[in-house]
């Protein structure tokens, strides 16, 4: 597994992740294809200006095909501002620990660079694999929270990790 910055060539990956009903089932359904150019452009700009870390997760096979993404960005919920982390792995690459390794590598880099400090994650409470990634990578469960994603109400688990403390 390797991570690299998102590039303009990664647009098909974003469409595959965010417009697919299976990939987006836990997040209230797929994004409309017509929204993807704007969504992807915002991601590119945020990655390029450094306001977010947006990495493409490359597969373990020799081709190093794009398998998903892992992202940290400045976010907010209920009038509170914080750093948030999220990840998506395409179905054909799931179940082999790729997400956990990508999240761990991103957290290790953030800790080494002294960037991001405290990071929050909000996987939907029914998403066992994503909640498992939080557990395996050192996040602490704070409880449940109602959250909105793209105008869709979700019930999420609220996880947090403080990168200023030793792992």
C-alpha cells in the first residue's frame, strides 16, 4: 500500500467512489454525477493549497491501481470547528486491511509533521468496517451523534484521536 496526493487524473476514482450506490449506501446514497466536477475541483484545490490532505490509496498489487482515498480536512458540526478524517476503499479492494493501513500511515505522517493535532472521525454507526478502522488505528469512541452529510441525516459514531500524545 502506498499513498500519493490526488491529481486531476483521479477524477474517475472520485466518480467511482461517490456515485456508486454500494459505496455510498452508508452515506445516504450516491452523489449525483452532475455535482462531481465541482466536488472534485474543490478537493484538488484543497489538496494543492494544503488546507486538506487528500491522498489516493494505491493497491497492494504490482499495478498500484487507485483503490480509494484517505482525507483530513478542517470541518465543523454544531458550531464547533475541528479536523476531520474520512476514507473510502473501492469494493474490490475491501476486506484486506487496506483502509486501516492507509489511515495509520496518514496518522503517522501527521504525527511526524506535527500537523492536525486532534482529529475526529464520524463513521455511520452501522458501518462496522469503518468503525473497526477507528478502533484499530487508535481512535477513542466518544459516543453517537446526529450528523448531516450532503443534506442527508445520519446517525454516526464520534471518534477522536489526539496526535499530540504518544500513540
